[in-house]
């Protein structure tokens, strides 16, 4: 039994790998379509943890990192590390690569390698790039809910607890922009990071974070010349497509109420509601000049908006 004071004392303790993103002994998933930057973001995260520096503004708990690659060989990985100017050394970063001429790594292989990493390096963070590249043994089906939710993911969670690891599984998005395979993969992990390249935001990548332990996030990122992700400020030049689509809709409707979720769905905008809300708010002055007036209103705890379009008065009139 625990008293309320004991519970409060324990609740104040923070045991994390990345503050407000990844807890110790947690299991997480990073998903994206090909070429969006999954491995680049994973390497940047690994560098932050290995060196104890911030990751996109979030504090990290320093730890050696084990990077398991089923697609890149060591030459390709070193090339990326050098281009990104990452600060790995022999004490804080080790790699296991999948040899194409050998059988796939399986869960038994991982258990042995995890034991070595825990004993020799005292590390607490592991990246598996890619999740689908690991042989799941005994014919487990990536698309089967029971296989993923009751067998495979629990095995990874057991490894987290046994070796005091936080594990990040890198995985693909399918053509519907949901995680490839069973939905049990998303439902069984502690948190999911989704990267999406949005054609409406030039040179920008949207990061969505969902977790059972921390508050969700929507971030707009850009890659610098060293291929590192940085937080991006909203720039009006990048928003023309979204703003014009919204403005044209308003001109036709004249007067309407909406929520950000409703409007992004109705206009089929490939952008999350929270990010679109930020874009609209940052362009209120522009919309006012074009004749669109927006007021925020709350009904039943829900944040909604009222929009009214009036033909603007031109300076030369």
C-alpha cells in the first residue's frame, strides 16, 4: 500500500531518455514514407542522446546508443554521420549491420547482442532501423493484429524491461499514411513519431507525436545544409496554397462556422489541424485585408471559429 504523499513523491520523479518524449524502458515507433528522413532523424536523436545534448529543444539523458541497421551498411552510415557532423565516438555509439549474404537478424540474436551492449557499454537506448527487417520467427505476420499485439510487440517490451533499454523501432507508412501492417503496432507502443512531407509547405516536414504518457505534439521542421532537422518558423510565403484554398472557400460560403479539424478535412488539406490553425492565426492580418474576418468562439469546451467574408475595399477606389 502507498499513501497519497508517497504517490506524489514518486510522481515527481522523472526517469526519461528524452524529456516529455521518451521514458526510460519505453518502446517507441518512428514512421514515415520512403525518403522523408526517418534514418536521418533517428541518427540526430541518437547523437543527442549519446552526447547528452538537446533534441529539437528537449532535454536528453545521456547514454551510449546501439544502432541496428537492416538496410544501411557501415560505409553508408559513416557517410551520413560525416555529412551531419555528428559527434559519435567509440564509447557512445556502436552499430550492428545486417549482412545481405546472411540470414536476417531475429529476436534471439537481438537478445544476445543486447546483453553484450548492456554489459560492455552500460547503454540504455537502442534504434532498430528497420522494424520490418527483423525476422520475427515462427511465421509471425506483420499484418495480423493478434501476432503483433500479443506476441511480437510484447517480446520487444520484455527486452526493454530486462535490459533497462528504451527501444525505437523505425517503420514504414503505407500508401494511406498509416503504419504498415497491423494497427496493433501503433496501439502497443508507448509513443509514435510520424514524419510527413507536405507538398503545401515548401521544404518543410511535419512531425506528429502521440503518446500514452506525454502530451501530443505537432511540429514544423526543416532540414539544414548538414541534413539536420531544425524547428521551422511559420513563413507566409510557404502558406499561399493553404491560405488561398481556405480564402476561396470562404468567398463562396460568405459566412460559416468551423473547427480546424473540420476545415482541413473538408478542403482535403494535407496538413494537421493544429499546424493549419497556427498558419491561419499567423496570417489573420493578410486575411483581414482580403476581406475575411475570423472570430474565435468556444462551445461546450470545443474551440471553434466564425468566419465572415466581405468584399474588401481597394485603396484606389
